[in-house]
C-alpha cells in the first residue's frame, strides 16, 4: 500500500543518499520498500539497509567511483595493468595461487611500484610480445634494477630450482633419442616434463649458449 509507514523513521519520501522511498512492499517476510535512485532506477530495498543508511544508491554511485578510480590512467584493460595487478596479488594476497612462492617467502614490491601503477609503467613500459615480467635475482624483490621482460624458456632457466646443466641437457637429448619417455626423463632429472620439452626443442641449454646470457629484454630504466 502506497504511503504505508512501517517505522517512525522511514516512510514515503524518506531519503538516503541518492535513494527516495516511493512506497512500502506489503508481502510476507523481511520488510522492504520500493525506492527510486536519482539515476532513474526503481528497485526493492530492505528496510534495515535504509534505516541504517547503509545503502545510498542503486549501485550506480559505487560503480561510478570504481570506474573513476580504475580509469584515471586509462589503462585498466591493458596487458601491463594486468601484470601489475597479478604481481601485487602474488605478493600480498594469501588466497592467490602460488602466493607461497612469492609473498609467502618474503618477496615484496618496492613502494614506488606498490603505490603507483603509473610509476611501474614508467619503469617497465609495455609488455613485449611473448614475454612476461621476471626477477633477475629470484630471491630479490619486484623493483627497478631487478626486473626485466623475459621469454618463458629464459624464466624457466632462471629459477631457484634449476637442476639442469649443459651436460645434463646433452644426456637428456641422447636418452630421448634412444626412446626414453618424457615422464621418465622428468623423474630421473627432477624437473617437469615441460622443462624436458624446452631442452629437446633447444629452447633451453642450447649448444654453445652461455647460461648467464638469457634471451630477455630488460626494462626501460633498468639497463642492459
């Protein structure tokens, strides 16, 4: 019934932020009101949300605020922004996959990058095709001077758990030529089948390659 008052403090015409109460909802269950937002949206709203002024719009105000925050640099849909967000998640959010390998073991993000996407972008630039961010010192933090863009094979070779060498790579190739399976090779050398594949495709431990020279592009401002 329009005009019905359910409590002394709420009735038709009651205002909470962008919301104005139009009428009461007469149906079993928790008390509700029909409200209209200043943006034009009409919807049903719980009585206790209005009474405590917990809700002040249909959601448009919150969305507008989030959009303004996320698009101030105009790059929220870019690959480099995604890299920045994922980097922060790995180091700060225990619910993110592989957190234990990053934030869980003390890897941090420098204040300059942690507090500013713009600063991160200024230092790293756009993401080169086929590359991703890599820490030169795998026990070091995400910071200028310790980060570069690198290919997956380069990153796989630059890990804490690198167990291969040129001699082992040669042995893997010889063993594979005789018919030994990927799974058997991976188990014997203590690496993943993917790493075995990289070796066999000459994407890692190429003949004549110096292990310390990785096929990577360093970030702008990091140096070569």
